[in-house]
C-alpha cells in the first residue's frame, strides 16, 4: 500500500513492448468498472482495432490482453480517478512514469491526450511525434480518445503511430 492510497488500476507493462499508452488518470467510469477506458463515449478500444494494433475490438474488462499484442497501459496519476480538469499537479508522478518507461523500455511512449504529455515533457505540446526520448523510447502525443475530448478527435495520429510500431510482414514495403 502506498502512502498516497491504493492504485486505481494496475499498470499493464512488460519489457520491450511496441508501445505504452499513458493517460492523465483513469476516468471515474473506468475506476468504477475496474477497467481501462470503460467510459461509454471513449474510443480507445475501437481505435486500437481500427488502426490495426489489435486483431479485434477488446472489451474494457479485457484490458490485460493488450500485452499479448505488444501494448502497455499506464497513467500519470495512479492514485486518483477523474477527468483532466479534476487533477492537480500533485496527483501526477512524473518521476515514477519516467522510471517505469526506462525500466521496461518500450519502443514508444504514446500520450493519450495532451495533459500528461505537457506534465512529463515540461512544455506545451502539439499532436504527433515529439523530440524528447525517455530512456530509449520515442514519444508521441495522440488526440485523446475520451468522450469529453470529442471535438479534438482525429484518428490520423493514431494511424501514424500504428504504422511505426506495428511489425510489417517480411517482404512488405
């Protein structure tokens, strides 16, 4: 047990994954369901399938299965649930996230939305690949899949990420 309380949802991490997705914090509906990206308006699971990162659309309760496809999940604020507007800087564990990424060494760290990226990279960010690396992992910022961020939704950056981290069949160009 942490002095900060219980972790809302456990990380899904393993060494050498293709990509780890990092949100700001687990949403309230996801915390209540004990499953990542469980809000009814969240496009995360649909998007992973649409861009080819998973072979089918997973149910949020199957979140642990992403690891079978080279995908990890974490959040910047592990001890608090809520939307970006509900989080304080003190809820974030930037050093903890950096240590996890350095230890597990995924090919890429993809921020699901701008808030976590701003906090970790220490600057304003745009969508797409960033110049910073954490350990050997390159970083990118994706439009949030949250229903609350629907007006900013664009699948193009998600497709670009999938093209970079999905292994191509031999002989493919």
